[in-house]
């Protein structure tokens, strides 16, 4: 006897511990997150994402991630969502020695300011 099951895995709002919040961020500004130890660049790129949806399930945002030692810089490819968004840091982010973070974190961005376009 056999059976086939289908399920959808989603993040819940409380699955991620709130890391912090920032307000009135310019729409194209990078967010710099500092860790205790030097971060493995590949693990950061594979385990950090951003979404306009606070649960992290939909409305994913295109971001670029760069790592310099303990600092991880998250830069929006276009802009942060005007309605606010979150950066999600999954528990698998590890340091250069392979030690994993071990918990999920969320950094909330609210009241995003538009970018002024200069006229010639």
C-alpha cells in the first residue's frame, strides 16, 4: 500500500525572532547588519532574503548581499517596498568556522521614504 501527500511549507509571523526595526529609511539605502563573528559569504547569500510580506511567504524582493568580516550589507536591487518590508535571516547562516546562527531572525523596515530624482 502506498500514498502520496502534498503539503506547502510556509513561514509564520512568529517563526522569526524580531532582530530590530528601522524607520524612515530611504528606498534605495543599504542595511548593514553586524554579527559577533566573521560571516561566511556563501551562507549569507543563501540564507538571507527580503520580502514585502511580513511573513516572508510572498512578495520577495530582489537584493544583493555583500559580506566584509562581521558586516553583512543588504542592498535592494530596485527599492525597498514603500509599504515596508522585512529582511529574513535564516538559522543556517554561519561564521567562517562553520558555526551556525541557530535561530531565525527578522529585521523590519518601516516608513520607507521615496528617492528624490534630481532634475538637470
